[in-house]
C-alpha cells in the first residue's frame, strides 16, 4: 500500500512538472497540486469526477489548472475534497 502511494506521488510530480502553472503563478500551481493530490488520495479519476460534475474532461482540466472558473467546482473543492485556500 505504501509503495503504491509512493509510485502515485511520483507520477503526480511528473504531471506537475508539465503544468502550465509551473514557473508561473505560485497560487495556481499549489492549488492544482493540492487538487490532484486529493483526487489521488481519494482514488477518484478525473474522468469519473467530470461525469459527477456533468462537465467534459477537457473543461475539468481547465478548471483544475485555473484557466477557467466555476463556482460549482469551487464548492466541490471545499466540501468534498476539503481544500481550504487559507492554508495553502
């Protein structure tokens, strides 16, 4: 179990190195990293989350990276993923 989590975190770090926010906005980078980490911990694939929110996967990617904004997505982040911007 611990090894699987370490492997998943390594994959997450590789994804984050390709992030458009890497080298840009520190807030958006930390926000994206936290969202992806919480999805990883909860074992919730991006595809399944897109179906739950009734949006496309590409739009969800834009919401995660901060290119787009949706109040419904922000509410989901705070309530279900328990991400609070005060502690970032």
